[in-house]
C-alpha cells in the first residue's frame, strides 16, 4: 500500500517514483492532517462536492472574465452555504477551510466576510437585545453583511479613521458621514456589489466630543431591489493582482441616519440623551485575531504545499538535458539545482503546517483556561507569536510558490500550471490582516520590552521566549550534519536569535537616549525586523523538531526528520553572517552545514513524489495541469489550451479589422 | 529649475519634496538617458503618441477582458508600425523600446516577434535569393511572421527538438511533422491567432539521416481568409500570469509539404537530390542573443525604475502613524523600514541601467571590430556576461518590484497601482530567453574553465575576469563607510567573488574525479550558481562605480555616489557570511557596513522624490494612480474604481439570480 496513488495509464516516470518510496503515504497524510479520521473526512467531503454539480465549475475559472467570475462566485457561495451541512461547522480550521477551498478554489467571494468578521462582530459586540435581532438574520442568511474598517487613506492606524457617526439626541439617531475622500471605506470584501449590510467602524461623536472608533451596523442596500440607499455611494474597487471573483468595495456616506440601537453596545453605550458610557474593560479583540491568523497561517501553508506538489510531480515527468550521453534526457528532478529550489519548500510547508496546528491548540487551550479563570496572561505571548508567524509565513510562502513556479520553467507562467493563481492569491497575505513590516515591528517592540524586564528582574517569560534569558554559548557545538543532535542545532538558532535581540536592544536603548520611544523604534526599525525574523524562525524550527520527535512510526519519522534537517540547514546556510558573528561558528562548521544540505537533498530525492502525494491533494484541489496525479501533463496541456477563449473562433475579428488591409497593402507594394 | 515637475494643484507633500531637492532633475535625467538630446527625444516621442488617438487606449487595459486586450493590441500594433517613422528605427535600444512601451504598455502583442526574431532570422539565415523574396514581404508587412523553436516538451535542450522536416527528393519538398504531442510548438508569440508565417526549427532528415535542427520558413494560414492551412493545428495556449494581450500559440504539423527553397540556406544547404551541404563555419548566433539580452536588461531596469517611481511618490503622499504625538501622521517615506524597502531598489535600477548601456556599447564595439577583423575573441566573454546579467537582473527586478508593491500596502495589490502589471510582466523574464538557473550554470562553466586555464597557464582573461587571477587579500581594508574608497569596496567584492569561484572550482574538480563532466556540474550546481551570482554582482558594482566617477557635475555625482554606496553596502550586508569566511572581515567592519546603510538611507531621503522624478517617466508610461506626478492619489483612486466593469450596473444580475431568493427565504424563517 506504499504507492496507492498508482493507476493504470499513469505516466511511467511518476509510477516509478511512487514505487520507490520507502514509506506509506497514508500514514504520512495522517501525520500531516492529525489523524486517520481527518484524512477520511477529507475524502468524504471531496466526494460530496464532486457529486454536486452546483458546487463545480462548468469551465475552468481562468477562462472566465471578471464579470463571469463574480457571477460564478455568487452562485457557488450560495450553493456552498446551502450544502454547509456536509461538514462539521465547528471545525472551521479543518473541514470548513477545506470545503471552501474545494468549492471556491483560490479566490474570495462576496459572502466571505459575512461568515467571518460580520458574524464574529455580531456575536461579540452585540447586547442581548441586539443579538436577538441580528444573529438569526445573519445565520439564516436573511441579509448579507461585511465589515468595513479600512479607509482609502487609513489602514494600520485605526485611531485616525475619518468616518464619523454623530449622535443626534433629538431624533435618537446617528448621522454617518465621510467627511473627505480619504474617509471612503475601501477594500472590505463583498462590499462593492454583494452585501446589503455592514458593520461600520466610525468615530463616535456625542455632545461635541470624539469618543474614538466604535462599531455600527448599517443597512446599505434596499432589501427588495438591492439599490443603494439614499446618500450612500458604493461600488467595486476594481481589478486586483488576485481574488478577482470578489467584489471588494468602496463606500461613502453623506448624512445617513441610523437609529441609536444600531451602535453595537455590548461594551460602550450611548444613552438616548447622548450620554456616553465607557466600556468597563478595554476589550481585548486579540483572541479573534489570533484565531484568524492561525487559520491564515494554515491556509498559506496549504498553498505552499500545493505549489510543491505541482512542482515536484512535474519535475518527475519533465525530462530535459542529458547527463550521460545517449542515455536519454533525465528527469529534471535529478538536477541538484532543481532539488534545491523545491525540496526546501516542501520542508517549509511542513514547518508552517505544524506551526499552524500548534498555534490553534494554544489558542483553544487559552480559550478554555480563560473561560474558567478569566486568566488572559497567555494571550499577549500568543498574540505576539501569531503576528510574527503571520509575517514570516506569508512572505516565505509567496517566495516559495514563486520558486516552485520558476522550477516549472515556461509552463509555470501559464495559468494551466495553477501556480499564478496560487501566487497572486497567497501574496495578498503579506499585506492584509496586518501589513508584514508592521507585524514584525509589533513583535519586536514586545521583545524589547521582554529584554528590559529581564534586565530589571521583572520578567515572566513564556516558554516561547525563555531562551532570551539563557546564557549565550561562546562557541557552537555543531560538529557534523549526520551526528549533531536536533537540540544542538536548535541551540544554534537560539544563540543567533538571542544575539540579534540583545544587539538590537542595545541599539534601541542608545537611540532612546536622544529620542522619544517611537522615534527610537523608527531608528532601530531594520534591526528590529531582523530580531523578530530570527525569533520566529527559531520557533518554527523548534516546533517542527518537537513534532518530529513525537512520531512513533519509524519510517515516517525518518522521512520527516530528513525534511527537518534540510529545513534547519537551509535556514542556517542563509544566516552564516549571524553564525560567524563573534566567531560563534568557524568556517569548517559552515562548510559542513552546506554539505548537510546536499546530503539531505539526496536523501529526500527518492521519496520526493511520495512526500508530496501525502499532502493528499486531489486534482480538483490542485487545479493544475502540471500537478496532475497521473503525470499525463502534455496531452492535458494541449486539451486545456484548446479551451482558451481565443480558440472559440478559428479566425479572430482582428484579421478583417486590422491585419488583412495592412498585409494586402504591404504585398501590393512589392 | 530644480523642481520643474511642480505645478499648481499638486499634492503639497510632493511639492515640498521637490522643493527640497539638492540637484537639477534634468541634469540627472541626462545622466540616466545619456545625453540631453536623448531626453528631448523622449519628450518629442511622448508628445507624438499622445497626439494620435489610435495610439492611445479608450479605457485602461486593466478593465478589459482577454479578448478585448488581444483586439486592442492588434489595433495598436498596426497603428504603432504605421507611425513607426516618428522614431529613429536604428536606435531600437533607446527610441524603439520607449515608443513601444508608450503605445503598448507592459504587454506583448502579436507582431512582436515579426519585428524581432522573424526579421532577424530572415536577415541572417537567408541566401541572397531568399532575401529578395522574404525581406520585402517582412518589412512591408505583407505577411506576419513569428519564430517557433520551443516545443511543449522541449525548451533548453535544442538538440532534442522533435519536429521533423524530412526531405523528399522526388517532389523536392520537405515534409513537416509533429510526431508526438510533446513535439507541438508551444509559446511562440503571435503564433496562436495573428501570424500567417513562421520560421520553424525542425530536425532535418535527408536520405534517412538526421542532420540536426535547421530553420524553415512555413506558411501557416491562408493569406485571403486567414484560415489555418490543411494539416496544421494551431491556436492560442491560453491565459498566463501576464502578457494576456498576446496570443502565444501552439502548432502541430501532419505531413505538411513545403518547397525545398523554404529551408533557410545561407549556411547549411540541401541540394535538389537531397545531398546535405554542411555549413562552413559553425555559425555563432551569440551576437544577436547578446543584443537581445542587453535590450532585455534595459527593459527590466526600466520596469524596476517605474516601480520605484510609484512607490517613492506614493510614500511621500501617504501619511500613517504618529511618531510625535499630536504632530499629525507622518509621511510613510520617513520610516526607516520603508526607506530600506524602496531606496535600495532605486540604487539597483541605476546599477542595471548602467550595466545595460555598458553591454550595449561593448556589443556595438565588438560588432565594429569583428566586421573589420573577423575577430570574435571578445564574443565569448560578452556572451557570458550577458547571460549572467540576464539572470541576476531579471530576478532582482522581479523581487524589487514586489518590494515596491508591498511598500504601497493594500493599494499596491490593486491594479490601480500599476504594480501588478509590472510584476507579472517583468517576472516572465526570469524564464524566457534562457531560464535563469540554466544561465547561471552556463556562466559558471565558463568561469570553471577560466580557472583551469589560469592554473594551466593558458589563460587570456578579459578585463571582466582579470580579478580572478589576482592574489587574494587576507584581510579587508574596509574601515569606515564615510572614508573607505570605492576601489577598496570593489576589492571586497573581488575577494569574495574570487573566493567563491576558487572554492567552487575545488569542489568541482573533486567531483570530476569520480564523475563525468556533466555529472560533476550537476553535483556542484548550487555552488556554481553562487559563483556566477557573485561574479555578476561584482561586475554590477564595478561598472556602476566607474560610471559615477565619470560624472562631472558635482551635485549629480554626489547624489549618484550616495546611491552607489547604498547599493554596495546593501549587497555586502547580505553577503556577511562570505565576508567573514577566513576572517576576511571582522565584526566591527560588518557593523560599520550596516551603519553605512542607515547613513545612506538618511542621505538619500531628502532627494528621493527628485531622484525618481529624474527617471523622466510620464503618467502615461507609469500607468499608475499611486505614481501620479501630481501626487493626487486618493481622488483618482476613486475615479479609477468607478470605471470598474462591475460598476456599469448599480445592481448585478447576481441579486435576482442567487441572493434575493436566499435572503427572502432566510428572513421568512424568522
């Protein structure tokens, strides 16, 4: 059962790869997806989706115009929610995301925020009476909502949002306004054309005073004819690098009145007379953000995984170049440079998937504890970790997908490969849910504070940050890539991360002597980002290692350990400057690390196809001619190309309109 | 005249930037474009294009479907060539490329290969009689041709092309066949729908013998009705990451007969009886490739430049975050991390533009010499340099554009920024005209041979490679970023490049002991790529420095020197592992290099907008709402969004078709 993906009629090169695998891909899939029940459910959900034509596309999405994509996404979003019973809704991290990917592919849709941010806000920000009114409407899909915070001129700095909600005690209403063009709400998913309601974040003014940003629920379009309500300007923000099936929107208000009850008042309140009641606790919205980011990290990890499946399978069937004369062209996966492009991405996908699981578990653990004890001490660390991971994972995923795309040569540039869609979708993650540099700086500020606390003797470090306090080693104990233990390798990461954090802290405190806190952060910005990066990389390598050592199956552990080693050595080889700082490592050690990379590329090579097979991704999920299970790439590229919009007509109108006259004219002159 | 881009009504933040510049942007533009006449011609050509509506789009291309783009590109390609007299055709490197970019934007079109590869082949591969027949047809646009070499299953390794041209002496014809699906011609520009002729590279068979790939001119479509000729299957290969206005095509032959005269016989010949006459010289096609690549390098450099213009101007008008409380939000260009994202890309654009000019001059110089003396000794070095530069420049351009895009936050993801189009177009360059890893390895093989020759005492090094033979320094002389001379800094690059090349050579020769040459190349692949990268980076930094020192104007030289220093230190800071090898540099030197980066970011900051203004790119060329000269970004983003295809209707059909019923149903259950 080692090669259960083998079927008659497959490309013989890919069958050969599957036959030579040293492990059972089902067991590996169970490791990746955390249990045989999970893998079974993936297959059941896939079957369900494939049996329902309304959940499938008639033609591949890449051949559609933008209007057709939006239309398709509307139809499928409704169908997907019609059929939502086929999954366990409580497992959004697993089943929910998988189901959505199978149905929608790598695109957003108009109802995405309805089920995430809008619903979440209703649940967490409403009073009991408000809940009674809005929750059933939301859950039963009586309205479609979105969440509108970002403005044309304002993203990260919420305090400076410009949309105003001014309370008029006479009529007991709020008056919404977009006082400038930069106040236009901009980007919210589904806002352009789909949604008729939105939660609007606006500056609350009452009795002439600004009370800061608060959430309001606002009707945007008529329930019967879907026309925008008076004094509302609303529309789609136009085409983007990716997610063009989604109608991200803009929105401007001009004296729009909404009843007092439409302010979400679980925390802050406005009394009918206009009196403002401040919230008792400063509400920590971190919890939801941590969960959202852990889902995002997993989704990114799965996209990177998909890219590695495509690139690895294609590299097994593509033959090019002779190494031994007259022995025929070789599989391109046999080139060291090709392995170096792809295999570290496979290892990275494992690292990211395992980190996503861990952070989800930490979050659930925290939720359980906080409900019993209202202890939220864990949340700060968890929040910091999720911010840091978000930045590293999204950036490296985007880069990794592009490396996989490059590895497919010219065909990687074609939409037939599925890779352009993966890249343009995934790379958006570097910007939304917290721009990456902002994320890195946020984490760095926390790290700086930890160092200060350590120095002051007031620290209370979580296990993630304990290493910062440990004494640094003068020299690395790294000896040989075959024998040095995982713990020693992790120590190397700890040493360079700590070194960067402490050096950065020194720079930071020096800058603080002559500047304000924010100025000092700015002057130390580049070093701070580096500190966070090393801190997160250490976490990734450590968490990955922990998970490897827990694997009981010897064969599986062996294969995953090889991936871990490649992951660790590949990262270290890009950090040689840090490793050589203070002569922590010598040239021989560095050279050995490089040799370790070559060694583990070689070790992974025979199992490469089986490893990516273990991601258990169907042809439907991959949506790639190059990544097909059967390896029959070429005939299907031709078949795919024939579907091109341009091939509907043998002769395009451009001939009669432009070229015919030009050529006749040219020939007449000869 | 320092700020001649300032106009009334501009965004005050951008005006402020322009007023504070320390140099004259016209003089800088003359440095960048090599003379005031060149800058003047840019303005004349722009004026000409803008005055001719047939050279302009009615709606921005990003709002068009693929079919509309292909239609638009057909119309504009014809109009562009109709008006070709407005430029100096002999200056394709300068005027030709500029004119084409202004008219076509960042896209290919169906006639692109007609004027490049097709024409070039006709000119260089035809006999005199063939020239008489085909050259006028080509130049007068009596036919539209393309060049078809790459096949579905074959790219880099030309020897293994599968298309066959079998000579039939009875009828004096060749019979063209695509014996397998992998033999399908795939990717040629314009092949899908536009062209009616192509130069086909096919394996020549005569008297049962394979004589290798040769060029044939083949008619593909009927001249009158443009239908494909019998036994020819032809079409568009489908949508791609970019260049979707171009109809890259596929082509299959089934016993297609062409007359003997359609083999291009300037070199090899087939006599009527089928006898094969081998070419006298093995024809070196390198010259044309060098020229093509030098154009490509320049085009890539200009795309990177455009991205920096967009990101820099936007960063000057975007305000976000307070550093000093109640002083208002700051321009994001004042963040160190933002400067670090963008300014090294500006410096890189300079380095690439200067390298492109240099390689063009070397090529023209070689052409002149080779015509006089038939001396082609220079060509090998030139070819190697152009391959290496192609790989580095395309990859770093793509990465640099993405960094600029990230620097624009969410708006960078919108097509309004112009950056998605720049990226998806530019990144293709990593793959076409020689896949980058293949390029790096090719150069590395040449470097390995040079080392062998040096060791054997048979070397004859060009000035580009002379440094390999120099004695290595034990320690770097680098002292301080303010005082260390350019020559010393270049020496540091020489030392690490040489060190990598020699270490790589050692590995390579060790591998050679147990393997064939190609096996040894494969086993040393990763190190070989690194060797080429350092060799090319050294060239870039050296050539840039040479050009800086030639600048006579003090103010301009000062500004460009700051860019050079940033370029050099930024690269070195990413090469600290190499710098610390053998303790060539110590920690203090490394630290000083980092401080140099912060210092030069600061130095460049006040001139940043003026520097990118000096790229002399009009709003038409930039095609970016974020990069507008006037800085009036926000109102124009809104204006642009209103043009979105989805905004043509206030209510989309999706409401009636899907959402109305769903919501009514939902509400009825409450």
